[in-house]
C-alpha cells in the first residue's frame, strides 16, 4: 500500500450558510425543531429568507467545515461536493481553496443554484437549520474519483448525504473504493432527524462499511433506538472499530474495541453551536491521521469545537494551531 | 411644508462586503494603504479574492450601513443604491429590507455584478478596503425620485458616490430636490483618499449644498488641506450649519454656528473598525431627526460606533435600542 497523498477526503453537501440571530418565537411561528436540520424546497427557502432577519453568509456544509478545520490544523485534505456555477458557488470554492483544500468537483452549470442553509441562532446559542439542497442533489457516482479515494488515508462522509438520492450511490462507491485500497471510512450521523429518515440504510452502512463513527448523544440513541447513551454506545462498539461520541458540555467518549477513552469538553462561552460537531470531527481526524493517541485526538476535537462555538459561524476565527500549541 | 414620510433617505454605493482577517505583510505585498479604501476593477478583484483568506459576506456600503443602523434605532428610512439582479444583490436587498428600510431602486439586469468590497482586517482592528464598484457605476439621475427626496427630512449622501461618474449627477439632483422641498442634505466625506480625488467638487458641494457634514480627522484635514484638526474644523464651521467630526477614541466634536459640543467615545474592545463612521452617522441622524439635543445625538453615534467595532462586520449584532435605553 502506497503512502496516502491526502490525510482526509471529505464528501458532503457543499452549502453556503446564511446565519441570522432570532428568538424562540420565530422558530415556533415557522414550525421548526430547535437544534435540528430540516430540508426545504426553493419556494420555502425564498419565503423563509424573506421572513428572517439580516444575515451573514459564509461557507458551510458539515464535512466541508470539517475539511476546512483539518486543513487549518495542517492535515492534507481534499473535498468532493457539488456547487453551482454562480456567485455563492464561487464563495464556497474560494473559501475551501483558501485554506488549502483540494476541491476538484466540477460545478453544476445551468441547473439549481448553490445550496443554502438558513441558520437561525437563538440567544441560548442553539442553531436551527433549514437547508435548500440546490445543486447538491446532482452529486453522484461520477463525481467520485476512485483514485482520489485510494490516495486518501480516511474518506469522511456526512450522514446528510443520504438525503439527496444520487449521493447515496456516490457514498457507497467511495466506501468500496476506500476499502479496496486498504483505507478507512469515517461517517458522521449528522442529525437525529436525518438518522430517523434513513435508519435502515445507516444501520447497514455502519455495521458493514464504516470504520470510524462520529455521533452526538441524540444521533447515536436514534440510530440504535435505545433509551440511554450507554446502551447506544455499547451497540456502536460492536459495529465499528472506532466511535467518537460527543456529549456537548460533558465532553466526548471514544470507544475502540474493548477500550474507552473519556475526554473533557473545553470551557468556552457559547455564542452559536453551528459547526461544533464538524470541528470536533476535524480535530479528531487531524490527530488520528497525524498519528496521535486517542486522548490527544479527542482533545484536539474539543479545542476546535470550543473555538467554533464561541462566535457566529461554523469555521474557526482564531488561530487553532496556536490554541493547540502545534 | 408637509411632515416627512421618512426621517432619512440614504443614497450610496450598494455593496456586499467580504471580510477576511489577515496581517500587515499581506497588505504590504498587495500595495495597500492600511485603513483606506481603494477602487479596483473586476480583474484585480478576482486576483485579490483568489489571494485572500476565507471570508464572511454581509451587506455593506457606507450609507447603506448607516440606513440599516438608523432603522434599527427606530428611524423611518429609505435607501437608493444600485445592485445587480444576482445572488449578492439579493443578499443586499434582503438585509436592508429585513430591518425595515424602503429600497425602491430597480436592480441592474444583464450588466456588471453587484459591487463587492474586499475588506482585510488586521490584528490591530484596522480595515483596509478594496472596492469593485460593479453595478454601482450605473446609478444615475433616473434612480433619484424627487418625490421620495421631498418626503425625507434628511437626504444623506456618501462621498464615495463621487467615484462612479453618473452618481455625481444623482447626487446633485437629490441635493437640489431636498432643498427645493425645504429639507436638509447631509454628506459623509467617506475617505481621505476619496476627498483627495475629488477635492474641488467636494469643496463646492460642502460650501453650497450641504447642511450636515460628517468627517473624521483625516478626511476633514484633507478637504481643507490644513495641518491641524482645529484649523480644519473651523473651516468646516464656516461652510456648514452642522458638522459632526469624529476622532476615534477621542470621541467627536459637533460644530453648530458658533457653538461646539464635545462628545466622549464609548469604551469598547476594538475587533474591526469597519463601519464605525457609518454607525456614528446613523446614531447621530436618528437622534437629530428624532428631535434630540446635539449632545444626545453625538452620544447615540458613539454607542452605535462602539457596538459595531466590537465584532467583525459593519452592521450591529447587539440590540442597539437596549444599549441606548430607548
């Protein structure tokens, strides 16, 4: 097996975030589940955008956020995701290139616009997401280059990819190519509602094709339909070689074979939780592919997550390498 | 004279900001004057964007920022400015509408894209701006509705409007319509380099068509080519009925006839000075059109400016009305 060219290859929905601050009453009025992600069509996106406060736009997308953070941490990173050939697509491409991520996916021309996620942040720091998938729905098998997968130590997939239909095929093709090349496959469950929409497919994938699983408490209990975190975690232990399960201010629990590593959260002032899980996964994978022990991987995840939730937006503003002393 | 429908009608360059954090070496390498605004063409904008770090996009434009802040403070506000019929134009329109500003200007179809200002913020909080004017260069007399001007207590113009050629005519038409209706005209000098580019036109305008002048120390000394702030301020006193001159952490000085009101700055942690002057003018004009005394107008300007420079981006994040107890 040759040495990998990339530490991490992310595959995900390429999305531009629109972040606005609002209140619980606005969420209720628009029938939103606080903290969750819901899919909306173009018409609903236009209507919600018209109703919501002034926002700030920045590149997002769960795995794209992780790729950006890992690149900042010094990992060699590539990304596959579908934007349109429009202004917001240009913003997405600029931002991921600016941190040194290789982004070879051709943009969609003449179809749906670049995906947007309308993110409403409440004063408690919770974010509620409304995603118009736009160009993302056209991401398919043809966008996955098996040579790129084979050249990457870890191929990291987001659960949200189960929503756009063609992406599931891309997902499976990538997992097969990774394992054929002796590489590892990581998956984030993304969102408890997403898990509920696609539970059977997720269970099959996790048991048979995933080596490294990321999930928070709501997601892992949703996947295994267990009442407690502990029961769900033990179920995950049987399915994957490595699971990194996050528990907000209670830190994270890393399961590997019969072993368990518990990692504390890093204290911070919570402004906006958007991207917390993405940043954790980035720190963890940057550590793992850099040969660090699992305790250090978890701590790198915690530090990255703490920085991202201390301000609006899903990508870091502070110098993460300085924060970690690397 | 009928009672005005709007307190403030702003006319300015309608711009979307792209804010990125960088360092002094980047500015030197790209031959930029720290703290200034320079105009760049489409090609230079593409090249600079490709070279600069990942950014956050939000609606900007000097007078548009002021209009947004004044609306948040409860003023009745309208705005005239030219965006294109594209994604960033949609962002600009959404954000200014979201705070309740009436924005009747038709977008430009099939021409240049919406203007972008590439803003580089250095660790000292200074912002250095690179503006691609795009659709703004087509703003002209036809976009100025004299009835709207006549219905507005103060028509507020930005000095940057002297850069796109057709806007100067719009500028003069608006000033004439305002005075014909017995309303007042306010002007921000915008930038010392802009003043140097158009000094003769500015001197004529200030002496003959402006009632309320906003400027910082660099701008007012540039306009009157004086070595000291005090000399320049006295020159301004002769030209306009009311001048509000800002001096960063030294607060502001308000000149009216023979009178002088000195207002302290409000202490804050400086993160990004983008929009400080715009927010000051907004607070001041909101106070003035709301019948407040000049000391209160100046203080409202100081509070608004302090909030805006405490975070990245030119528009407020905190509840300004709560901060001012109004």
